[in-house]
């Protein structure tokens, strides 16, 4: 009797989500840079407030992209 090996569906291969994974990594790098810049500023500095807002936006983008990948697979 010949055994048939089941292969994983093609949509689950990392190759097909490589652009999304690269974008998530880019967003994570941007978040790390923003956190470093925020840490160096005074707590109520206007620039810090702007960077914190940008950090929230980048984090939301990263989470949305991660959720989209999760829904696709």
C-alpha cells in the first residue's frame, strides 16, 4: 500500500506572505527607533508628544497587517 503524504496548502507558505512580513519587520524597526527617540526627550516635550502619536499610528498599522495575515491563513 502506497502512503500519500499530504502537502500544506500553498497559501500557508511564507514565500507568499514575504512582502507582508517584510513590511511588519520595517514597521517594527520604525517603532524601535521611535521608542529610542521618545526615551531621550523630556516627558512633556512637544516633540515627544508628536513622536508618541506617530508610534501609536505605526503600532496600529503593524497590528492591522498582522491581523490581515492571520485572516488570510
